[in-house]
């Protein structure tokens, strides 16, 4: 299908009307993070034809880093709230099959009686089989409040929803690289940051924040471990506590030096010879300070 055919499905007169309508939709508390991201991506694709675009659900899932099942559920939510219309398309070739559907961003108050292609989706293979499915979210017995998160209100005004946080926690915990206390602290910091600025992709932002926090904690642990080892094996405690103290080497006299000989039994000449030998030994041992 040529893209010029999308002119028949235009729903807005100007681009500004489209943006204002979508902005009001994004403030709806009934939308979760996945639905908002899908709506934003469809809006970006429909700017040229003022509310209409044609795209595969698989493409949407790849672009915003979601599974096809999550995208289909988000599209169903947007359609139930009469924010978008979905017109299924079919290939006219010998192989048949489902083509790229047409998505329309509807103005406020528009009634939609168009067929929805999300009612019975055909069996599909994920683009990346390594991406974990979000089947955990479909189980009613699994809730964030039953684990260790609690929500004071049932409405999710924040884009960093409990379901999104729980999905990221399960994913990182399965990899065996997650510290629970660190994760909770980072979540609180990201939520505080979200009150100051708008985060376009909360999932990616939270994952990056957790990764940076883990690296910082590991670096701090290595520095503390090295500092304790250096303090224990290299320098004594009194030297570390007194940085201006000069480390002096203990003076060692040669074995042939007899300290029991009384000083009065030596003549002046013998004392001079002995002092000279002692001075030479001290120089060899590096005990004599050299002035510059």
C-alpha cells in the first residue's frame, strides 16, 4: 500500500491539534507506562499524515524495547479508551497473511466502531527470543505489594509504575547481579528525579541507574579493601595517623664494634680512628643524611 493512501485516514486538520490531543491523552491516569510509550511512538509516526500511520506491531515492539504481547495489550487499552483506531490490513498475494495495520489517533470524544486486529492475534515468534516474556504480569496472584513494594494510591500518575519496577527487578534478580537494598534506593532516587524532569524511557533510565550504582558500589568496595590492606601490611598505625612524621631507619652498629670497651681506656687517636670507621659504616648503611 502506498503511503499516499494514508491521506484518506487523516483525523486532524493541523499538526498542532494532533499534539495537543495526544498531550491530553498522556495525562490520563488510566494509561500505564507501556501504553504511553506506544501512543508516543504512533504519534511520532503519524505526524506526516496528521494522525494516521501504517506500521507492524513487531516494529513498535522493537523500537521501544518491548515484547509483542505487551504492545498488543497496550494497543487494546488505547482502543478501549477511544484514543486510537486500528484498521487491519491484509496482503493480497499468493501467500496471504497479515499486513501492516493502519493506526489512527482519534480526536477527543470520537466513537470507534472499526474492527480491532488485537482480538485474536496470529501466532508470532518474538524478534529476539532472549527477551523475557511478561507472563509474570498476567498472573493475578503476583503483585508488587505482595513482595516488597507498596503503593499509597491505586492510580499510577507516575510513568515509573509498580508493574514496570517489578518486571525490571525480576529480570535483574534472575541474572543474579542484584542487591535488593541498592535496588530500592535507586528506585527512590529515580522517582525523585522524575518529579523534577520528564523521563522519556523510565525502564531504560532505571536499568542504567542501577548499573551505574552497582559499578560505584563495586569500585568503593575495592578501594576500601585496598586501603585496609595497605594500612595493615605496609605502614604502621602511628605513621598513618601522623602524615608529617619522618620514617627513620634504625641505626645498626657493625658486629666488630665492641660497646663494652670503656671510653676512658681509648686514646684520642684511637677514638678518632674508631669514629672514622663508624662514620664510614653509617654512610654505607645510608644512615647519614645528605644535605643539598
